[in-house]
C-alpha cells in the first residue's frame, strides 16, 4: 500500500486531488497535512473523513518537528506539495507570508523527505517529491505563443516569485542530491471547492447575492482555464510515469479573457437561476499591480510522454462548476463569513 503525504489537502486543488485518488484507488493511504488557514476547509473533505485510507494532520509545512514525526510514523512514498499561499492580491500586501510558506515551507519538507529517503549511494526505490506549481512563474505572454517547459522563468508578482523560488529549490535538490522529484506547472484551475477569492467562484457568489462583479482594468487579460479534475489526473500520471527531475506543463487549451468569463457566468445564472442578474453588476476596478496580460500553456510534453490531455472543455466545465456552487450554497455561505468577508469588502466592494 503506497502512502501519500498530501500537503495543503484541505484547499481547493488539494481536496480535489484527495477525492480523485481515493475514488481511483482502494489500496493507497493518504495523509493530509494542512494548516487550515482561511482557504483550507475540512468541509471540502467531509465525504472522506471516515475513509480508512485517509488521515488528517493539522499543522504547518514549516514545522520541522511535525513533518519529521509524520515521516517517522509512516513509510511515506510520495509527497505531493499543494500547500501554498496562492492569492496574488494578498501577496502584494503581505509578501513575507508567501516567502515563508511557499519557499521556506517547501525547503523544510524537502529536507525531511531527503533525510528519510536517502540511503548510501542514492535514494530508496519508489519515492518521489511532487511540486505542484503554476504557469505564473513564466511571467506574461504577448498576443501569440505559449509557455513551454523551456520558457525562461520571469515572475512578476510576490506570489509567482515565491513559487519560482520553491521550484528552483526543488530543482536544486535534484541537481545536487539526485533526489527523485518532479514539478508540474498548471494553468488557472476551476471547479468544485474553490475558495471565492478566485475569479469564477467570486463571480458566482456575487451574482447569487446581487453584489458588484469586480473586473480589473479593461477585463481583457487572458488566462488558460483547466478543470481541476483534469489537473488531478495529470498529477497522478506524473507521479507514476514522469521522468525524474523533469518539469511538466499542464494546460487546458481554454484561453478566455476575464470579461468573457464574467459574461459567461452572468448569462448562465440569468438564463437558469435569476433574471435580475445582468451585466449591470459589472464594476471596473483599478488594475492589479504588475498584472500579467496573458497566460497560455503548451502541454505537448505531458501529452507525448504520458498520454495526458484535458478531457473537459470549458463549455462543459464552467456549467459543472456553476451548478456545483448552486447546489452547495451552504458551503459557500459558511466559508465567506468572518475574516474573509471583511477582507473581501475592503478589497473589492468599496472600490
């Protein structure tokens, strides 16, 4: 029975990965280490909390003693590192928090895993450290072209710089120690359990509550959208088949402007839920500092080497995502109370 240490497993992508793996395999064990910050929510995992193959550990990836205890008490085969501060706006206001978690936390887990897995002449068979990263480390694209794994790293925000730092440390552990690692860099994820500081769930929640829909700048910034279950499948394939030390880009081939996303959500809710939801709710706000113009990923490498491809078109995925949020409004109401609501009101609604 293989054992996975999934860090940040109570967050959006991490929780979806836990669900995906436990649904796919009956002979694995998952240990979920999560600090349960504002974006980590055990309600995301209530369906698996009684699963014999699942264990939750509350704690910080920067806590060396805790991480060492998890390795000492379990024969961990794979580390899948989702744990990260991930919201660009927050990183602009509090960059030091992002450096601590995303860089120093990653180094802490790398060190503990290295010390646990290292043997004379190399590393134990069947071990791997998976760093789940982002296309934002590459910076911004012009009107044409796509990010390749060979694209020079050029981060523009404190968030993307901190993820870049973590990626480079993971790469250094491979180059220096030959530690078994892989890095995946994905485009913008969407789907169930996404915290509503991110664009799509923010729009859905605001539409349902007749709140303003904040749009940065002119709304023409472009992102490549990837349905989260497709991303989870890609991570699993890299764990099992990725060449050691390699980076794999994971993209959806679903480029849309932010304004296209806004109008898609408005139209669906207007046609299926509430006729009062219209484009009158759109409010243009001051553009984000250092706002990258366009992201687009070429996933040819993972397709050619591992046979992965994005199965969910945006037209299908966005409807599934909106419907999930409509069917789980209590979940949304619970997580948008308290600290987050105060932060959100200050950031968007008062502009």
